């Protein structure tokens, strides 16, 4: 009896954490999502037979969910009768049956839970940070022949993270230069519950609050969310697997201190 070898754990996620993603991953995902409407329109016009029936059924279910969501948003401000109270002042007989409607907030539990999830997702040690302007981050490099005058290059003046397999583009096509002296590979991560600080290797930059471009370039500034390798700490997930990567937020200014301090987001 032959045995089939199946991949263990989240091998795709692990590969992405080790080697990173393409710089245009988010842009490609956005464009793919934008093309979905065209794809659905094409399928609705061209599908025939059983496939057309299945597609129509799926689309019908999607429209029902969409209408329900719209209805929930429209029912935010609804009017309802107030609680019945004995009037303190005498009221004429013809006014006894009247009820003054009061506007009440009718937010569904689904919207409330979504708000709670969103708040929990973004609850970080440093919620607000000062933004970094492009004039402060980039230094203009004049390059190329004088006749061309179009050599557009910038040197990043802040600390950055670059993956281990990073290869520079040819000098002619390179637009952003990240100096070797300002690249960081490890961070001093503090566990908030255990009050223990460990030096852990950085896997990637998840989000820089100043600018999405800074996230792509891997700029490490105060408030940036980074991903660190916590496999040495022996942390496990809810399903019992060994946790590979965890998010942490940078709490200091690395360009001033010469090191990277972060707090683990537990």
C-alpha cells in the first residue's frame, strides 16, 4: 500500500516569512480584486448549461447577503415608540392614544462585533506616531549624464530591513538605494507578560504607519509593525503547532539609538 507524502504545517506561509514577498504583491492583489467585476460579467454572459446554473445560484446568494448588509446600515436610525409612562400632567382624552416616536440606534450585533474585532486588531502599544515626510526619508542622488537630466534616484536615510536573498537591481534601473550600514537583521523584543527581552531575527516588515511605500522598502521607524521569528521561544498556536512568526511594534527611534527595540504583540 503506497503512502502519500503531504506537506506539513503552513509551508507556504513559512516560505513567505523566510524569503519575503514580491514588492508589488499588494498592488497585484488590488488589481486582481478590481478585475473580479469584469470576470463576473463575462461569466454571466458566456456560461451555459450546468455551469451557468451554479454561477447564477452563487451570485444570487451573494446578492442576498449584500442586500441584508445594506438593510442593516439603513436601519441604523429607526423610530420606535417610547416606554409607556403615566403622564405627570393631565392629558386630554384625544391625546391619550398618541405616542411620540423616539429615534433609537439599532446597530446589529454583526456590525458591533466587526468593530470590536477591528479595534482589537489595531490595539498596539504606540497607537499614534509622528509621520515621516519623503523629504526627510529620501536624499536625492544626481546621477547620469548632464544631457539627460532624468536620473531619478533616492537614498534611504533611515534604517531598513532587507531580506537575506535580496539582490540589487542593475545600477541603471535602481531607483531606491538602501545603504548597507543602515540595514538591520535582529531586534530586541520584549514579551509584555513575561517581562523578558530576547534578541530575535526579523522576518519582514508588516506595516509602516507613515506610508505604504515605506512598508515596501522595509523602513524601520518608530511605530512600525515587524514580524520576528519566535520559534526559539517555544510559543505554540491554539492548534498546538509551534509558532513561527509573531508581530511586534518598534518602540524606539533606531536611527538615534543604533539598535532596534520592540514589544511583542500577544
